[in-house]
């Protein structure tokens, strides 16, 4: 199983996909707490779904450079490596939350409901980007 995380300052979106699939399924939204709590919740999903690959959104600047947010994500990824022994991939996450929000608005989802869904949808977009790149590389 492959899992993706869209890590934001307030929430972490989680999505999964079966190995060999091209479809990512938005799974859950984790409300951020302490770093320890965040990692414990991520660990539960990793264990529950027998994840062997993890994809984490890389928050590059609009110019494609590694700014403050990307460097902070480097630190987060290093902490995730302590709880996960499988492969960790980084994927450019520029515009995924905006794209997910537009999709939900087009589907007439209320602002309050969007708040709980948008992060997991962004994680699914990150995962589908990874899956498409992997498919095109083979």
C-alpha cells in the first residue's frame, strides 16, 4: 500500500492507493497537535494499512525553489523516517490544495465541509501525481 500526506500547519491530509493502482483514495484528515501526537496518528495509519511506501508533499515556492516551508518539511520528513522504515518520496505539492478547493466548490460543497475534506483531497492529488510519474518512468 502507498500512502500520501499533505502536511499543513493545521491539518494533515491522508490518502492511500493500492500498489499498481492509478487511483488515490482520500482517507482522512488529521488535526495537528504536538509533533509527537502527529507522528503517533500517522503511525496508526501506516500500521493499519500496511504501508510500504510513503509520499509526502514538498511545499516548493511558486518559482519551484526550496523556501522556508520546504526546509521545515525536511525536518518533518526526518522525524517521519524514525517511525517508518519504508521508502519515502517527496512530490511537488504546488497548487494541490487550490485544485482540491476548486473541485469542492464546483461540487457545491459548503465551506465548513470543505475544511474537513480539502486536505485529504490534496493528499490524493499528490499521490496521483506520484503514481502518474512512476507510470511514465516505466
